[in-house]
């Protein structure tokens, strides 16, 4: 892991300060409080980053995720519920392939639009992030920032990637481009930090409200010199100075409501109040799994592990070799994940056929599978069926 | 055209109270689609179904639960949830001021423009002071029954609140770094930096437009009129075989 402090970089760079403030008090432990960052196995977007005549194939993975409440919805008996789509005319539950996008041209009259038609609209922009210009990062007003993604290079493009990352960081500039990702166009700033490129999507100019639009330009600036002021700018400045701190305590950005909900649930659990217990039979778990959509746990991998594997161009090793070389983590170790990854060596065992691995996994009970999943810190394991655990274990990437 | 305020609050900065109105700073320009059933083009409705049986469950019969483990959950009743909910308040508590560099942009979620709600001179004094200090305030407030943390900063000289993501939403970067390798050739490093410099510019967001949105509207209009939709081939990009050459040619092009 590159030593971030060695970078010849101004300390005005937010990510460095964050790394220091946050890294030392790691709230990112593998606990139920802070669910691990997971992402879909496939990249969010695949294409090329174009810099002059240099094109480098990259994959984008989300670096931030949406808000997810800690509560699940259940019915009267405590059985978990799932979200589904219902046909409003026939009142039947629909599969994803039975659903199409429509645009209402007149009341109740729709034109259907296929994914392939949308994908064909801007074929170049859908596969390229062509950097047009490079701006000083500080010039970008924070109001424009939307979402954040990591760029992982294709194995053959590592040299070009490193070159671009290093040059952009040294020049302290961000590359600006527009591109199309998942049926939407984005203005994007490509930022380099610690050798890693990130895509920060920006809002378009017409998507941001101007101060005039909320009546702000009408304010009379002369009023600041009014002697009846409750407080003068100087007073306020002194106040700001007195309330200044150097570093953000990231604890202040934790989800307080989620913590309260958890506490209340635990209090009720102890008193055995409103607790619903289900016998963990194979059938009930499998049935539950069958109703789960593609977005559920077995499709997710730990983002951290995957990014590391992708960025450092490593092969995904088989479950067998990964399992035998993983020591059990010692309890109570902070940053268990990192220590765990450092202890694993690339296996010297020959790569086995996927079929053989699966048959071995198939012979294990759910409890045994769960134990393995626990040792490998597979996210979402407590909600996985036996089959999902088998799949997840069979596809574990190597840890370096 | 003036937008309407979505909420009114009071910035509490120590003993100081600055009443403000909040406006969403975002304008939705996207083309809105509806999900339809392919067969009859009937619009689709969201429902909750029993995960085991697949049977729909009416909303009145649904409950919220905290999943303690795979087999155990604790039901939290409506009244309990209400009690646990945040208290209604107009207060926007500003607890401290931080250097701008202490918070990366990945934490920023939604922006709200602030206008004065009665005390204009005080509002302006705050704007001036924020501008001079080059700091941002850390604020917490409750709006529409949700708790928010936000950064109090300026946009074009006017106070703005940008809500912040929760710690659990933002990937910590300290554990990640870029790919390693042999030291890069000096010549190529120089060329890359030169190219970046040549393409250096001021950030002018007004120069960029969402063209895709226009194409979507065009597509809809064509389909409405029953026109043919042409398929376009996409060319594949390969990484440069000769990075050095590619950089040189890029520089030549940029100079021209």
C-alpha cells in the first residue's frame, strides 16, 4: 500500500486529511454496525479513458452508495417481504423481462423504448470518457459534485493509467469530459489521488439553480453597514474563529437514527418483546433465496477486495486455494480485514476445475459453509442460503 | 421564475440566530419514463410480496423489523418508530467550523441555497464572514422528519447548505492506492505533463450540455411518428501499443 504521506502533495488535499482523520479511528471495522462496502460483481461501466490519442480501457466501480435503512419490511407473521412490480391491469406479479420503459406522450398513451435503442443513441460517448481539458481541481464549485466512482485499469493499460494518474496529480489538475453511463449523460471530473483515478460526476450547468432563481440577487448589499446590526461581519468572523477546529471527527457523520433503532431492537430482544424466530430449515431459506432478485447478496462482492484485485491486475483464484491459505482472524483485532489480507499468500496449488470446487462445497453443510464465509468476511453471509454461500465461496478473489 | 422555499430554519451559531429559507439547488431536467407491462402497456405498480410464497401483501399488513440475525427479527411498532424519530425543530445547529480541505467532495450529497428569512443584514454579515474565513460550518438539523448533517458554505457568495452522506456510505480511501510498477520513463512523463498543460483551461460548466437528453427526446419523437431507428456500430478502443508514439502525436495535434 503506497504511503500516502510520502506523496509530494499539498496538505490542502481533502482526501489526505480524511485518510489521516478517519484512518486512525477506523469506523470501518467488520461489524454489523458498519456493513461492509459491497458492489455488484460486474463493473458499473466499462469503456475507455481517452487522453489525446491514448486510449486506456477502464472499469468504473461506485465509491459511494445510497442510504439504506437498517429496517426490513415484514408481514404480520414476521416473514420478510420483497419489492416486486405488479401489472396494474392484470394484477399479476411481473418478471424483469416482462417490463419495458415507456414514455407518456398523451394521457395513458405510451411509446415504449427498448434498452438497445437507448444504448445506440450516443455510441461513442457510451464507451469513451474523452478528456477535453484539464482544470484546477479547486475551481470546481462543490455544488456540482454528485457521485463518485473508482477507475480500475484493464491489465494491458496499467502503464498508461499510471502515467496519467501521476501526471495529473503532479499538475494538480482534473480532467473534464462528458460521457454516457447507464442511459444518462454525465459531466465528469477525473481526479488522481495516490495513484488511483476517480470519476466524480458533476451536475450540468442547467441542473443547478442560480441564486437569481431564488430571489437572492435582490438583496441589498449595502445593508451590511447598518448600525442596527445584530452582529457585524467582524463579530461573526471572530465567532467563526472561536469555533474553528482543525480536523473533522467522522463520528459526527454516523447514522444516528440507525444506531437508535439498533439499540431499541436489542433492548426488546433482551426482554423477548415482539421477537419473531424462524426455524432455519433448508426449505425456508431456499425458498427465500428463490424469490431474491439479482441485486441480492450472492451477486455482491466486497468492493475493497475487488478493487484491489482489479487495480493490481490479479487473477481471481479459486475458493479451494483461497480457503486453505486463509488463517482464521484473531478476535478483537482492529482492521482485521487488512491484516487478514496481508497474511494470505498466493497459493502454489494448481488451479482446480470449477466443477471440482463446487462438488466439494456441495458436500458441506450450511453451517460449515457459513464458517468458511465468516473466515473470508463475505458480506451478507448471514442472509445467504446454502446455495448462495456455495456460489460466493466458489468465486472468492485472491487476497494479496 | 422564482422557486419556492421548501423549508424554513434558523442557523444557531453559538448564541447567534440567523433565520433562513431553504431552496433545493437542483433542477430535474431528466426525461421521465414509466415502467410498463410489455404485453398490455399497463403501468407497473410497486408492491410488497411475501418472500417465501410470492403472494402480495397489502400495505396495511406490513410492519417494520430490525433483523438481528438470519432467523430472528424484532418488530418495531409505528409508535415506537415515531418515538425514535427525530424531534421536530427549526434549529440548524452549527457546531464548528473546519478548513475547506477537511472534507472531500465524495461526502457531499444534495445542495440547498439559503436566503434570509427576515434579518437580511445578519445574513449578509454571515456571508461575508464565511467568505473571508474560507471555512465551512458543520451543521445538523431535522427536516421533514429526517436527520441531516451538512456543510455550511458559499455558492457565488451566497450561503448554501450541502447535506453530507453518512460515514457508512462513503468508501474510506486510506486503504486503497493505485497500481504499482516500474518507474515510468522520464520522456513519457514529460510529454504527459506537457499535454495536460496544453489542454489546461478554466472550469466553465456552462460550456457543457446534456446532449444525450436531447437525443432521447428526438428518439421519442421519431418513434411517435413511426420513423425507422438506425443502428450504429461502436468502434472498439485498444490501449496504445506504443505509448511514446501516441503521446508524441497527441502533443503534435494539440499544438496544431
